[in-house]
C-alpha cells in the first residue's frame, strides 16, 4: 500500500503499526542468565486500523481495531484474540467522547483511554515498567468509557467493565472493573489522579505454580529447614516442588483497589517526574510505591531514567508478610528518522523481607536490552 490513509466517502481510515525487536540479557535470583530475542520490550509490536466519519454539527463516529503480535516468531500477542490490544467504537461531540469495546484501563499505560502520568519509563522497559512489581490492571473486555471535554486543560475519564474477561454469567458472577480519573495538561504541567477497582466476583484464573506464591525461604520454614543453611539437595527439592500446579480455587484473585498519582513538569531540556501508587488486594499485596524519574534530551536522543521504592505487606506469603523492593533503570532512545529509533536499556531490581528470595527479575535481578523500533 503506497499510503497509509485511504478515504472512503466521508470517512478516513488509517493503517498503522509498530514493530520493535531486540536482544535481552537478564538474570533473576537463583536462576540462569538468559539471552533472547524479544518483541515489544518497550512498545508492543502491533498493527491496527482506525477510522473516523464526520457526522456534522461537531459529531463524529470512530473506531480502533488493533492487534498485537510477536515479531520474533509471528505469533499473536494474546492467543485466540484477533484484536487483542484494542477493539472499540466511539462517538465524539461537544459532550466529550463515549464508547465501548476492549481497551486499556485508565492507568494501564496502554491504548486510547490511558491517562497515567509521572513515570518516564511508562509501562514498558521490562523491570522498570510502572506495573512490574506494584499493582496494575491491563486491558479489559466489555468496557464502556467516557471522557469529558477539556475545561482549561482538565478532563475527567470514567470506565466500567461488565466483565473483565467475559460477561456471560449473571452480574454477580462476572469480574467487574471500575475506574475514574482526572488529568490536567496545560503549559508545562501534566498531572493525573486515578482510582481503579476490580471486584473479581466469582473469578477463577489459570492455575499457578506453587513457586509463584511461596519462595524458597518460606518453603524451608514450613518443611522445618533452616533457610540460611539449605543444602544443594534441599534447594533441588524446592525447585521440583515449586513447579507443582495449584488449582484455580487456590490461585483465585480477590478484590483489588488502586490509586495512581503522577506529576510532570516540562523545563525544556528536561522533564522531572514524580509518581505514587497505593495498592490494596484482599489476601494479597497492600503496598505503597514511590517513583522519581526524568526525561532528558541528550545528543539528539532522549535519556529516560528512574528509581522506585515499594513497601508494605503481601498477605499471600506465609510467616512475615512485610515486603520491600526497589529498582533503578535507564534507557536511551536515539531516532534514526521520524519512524525508526534505536533503544538501549539497563535495569536492576532488589527486594527484601518477604520478597528477598522471589525468583523473578522484576523483584530480584537485572536486565540489559538493545533493540530497534519502526513505526508506520
């Protein structure tokens, strides 16, 4: 196709996309170092179609159909979904924008309804993603959303999902999402405050492994071993046990509440940012997370750098449920053209208390990345 925009009668339809591919070197605590090709390490690889038809008198109807894919093997990003990233129909006018379909939640960092601010590395870049070890809701099915017109730079957004992954059961059995947020963007300031909730009514999720809920130290205490003096045989025993699947009822999620606040101030050559998150899940994480980050223009590109600290409790743990975690990350994005850029990233994460032996790179480990992104 020679051009990405084609006119059909009074409507405009645009074909667009992003392909990002690179190499990731990473190591999590107690795990081997791995080197792998990675699609969408920062920006998920995708293609999409969007269109708008003007109805007159300031009204229009639009749609977005966006599919994610893995550039390294050609697979769908989400198996079984034809438009896994976004699939919405909406109406705009003097009243604002109203629509429905599958889309990203207000603080997901993704898609057309996202209003998250305050973190330079966004929800990409691996262990530095804002949602990597705190809380977060991603995309939701069966959503209805509304955004007000701008009042001096202030907009209000609201979203409801009648079933996060399905709404075929009666209302009390569906897992519902609720979100409301405000975003202010004027002059040098950008800020947002978002409240979200997931009731998880009757939710059953895919089975998890025992190791995803209990780390080696917790397992050792239950088995009567000294966590500080485990033998190689005992460590191997844990690794085998950690692969045991738990049934859906054991792994079921509970109600979760979350607040995100972000603030950015554009000073020209650089933009400092502050972000805060409160997360509370029944029988799970009850945490506070703070982040300081910045975007700095250097040598024709942008440096993104940030550090976060989290503290609180994780009631899914046995024994001491206090948790602490911090990480540091830095990325450099250098544009080769308007559509193509090189990306480099390095990040390190460390946790203590109940998460000190958590064998996931977002909690304990490091990542290095070098890749390229092309958009069309």
